[in-house]
C-alpha cells in the first residue's frame, strides 16, 4: 500500500 | 486531513510562535541553537519547493508560507538582530556530520530516483535529526529556559502526532509512506529523554537542568 496522493502533508 | 494531523500542525505552529515570542519578549536568543534553525530552514526550503507549482489547499499553502517565513525570520533574529545574545560557543554541533550522511541516504533510499523526490526525501531525513544541535546545546549549557522547554515540547509533539496521523491514514485511507514514518519515529525518539525531563520537571514548575 504505497502512498497514493501527491505530497499533501506539510 | 484528520484530527491528529491538524493537532500536529497546530503544535508545530505553536512551537514556532513560542520561539518567536521568547526571542521578541526577552530580546534574546540565549539558549537557542542557530544551527538547528538553519537546518529547519533547509528542511522547509527543500520540502516546499512545490509551493508555487502544486496547490493542495489554502490551508496547506498558508502553513507552508508561514513556516518558511518564520524560520528565516528566526535566523535573522539569531544571527543579526539579537546576535549579541547568540551563544555560538555552546552551539558547536558539527552539522556537516548530519547533512552529508542524510544527503547520501536520500540518494540511496527514496521512493523514486527523481530530483524533486530525492530533495523531498532529503528534507524528511534532515528534519528527523535537525533538532540535534539544539539538544546538544542544552546538554552543553546544562539547562534550558522554561520557555525553550515549551518550544521543544510542542516541536517534539508535532511529529509524534504525525505518527498517529499515519496510523489513522493507513487504516482509513490505505495511505502509507515508509520513509516518512521511519524518519518520524527516529525524530520522535530523539525527543524522548527531553519529554521525560519535561514531564517530570517542567510540569512541576521546575527548570530543566541536565547534569552538565
């Protein structure tokens, strides 16, 4: 389960 | 967005505001490591390169601008405005011993061998050790001002809350980023002995004084 979205965290 | 990440970002925001208040009110940067602030500025600059290219939300953009703006303002206060109160003798951590290995690791261990991804990975790894010069400085001076302890507690809590955010996102969204999680665990572990001192001393109104 790799990261799905782009970088949405700070 | 979830409550853990929101609390984490608020804790991070609080830490930065506490630090600025300490400097502005006391007009002194005594006990603050300029090197850690330079590392944080590097972390934010490397991580938020996409500030103008990818729009996530108003909140995301505002926080990124605030973090970048305040960290450079902090560096200005330390090395220019309140330079006379900067304790460079005790701020002697060799940051090159952090930047070089972290830079190399970012090249070797990342999600994708692409410039922006490697720079992002570098910022994640660097953030996990960026507080070391500050903790090292406190161990050398043997004590920390109470307001500085509050700053460190808020700063340490922010990434601990992010760990909760990643647990939540794993079960709620199937989101998982091993690099961010491992670096976040390392970062939080580095604060553990400080958390212990903070909870056993500062919460009881005492001052933190390490056996020098």
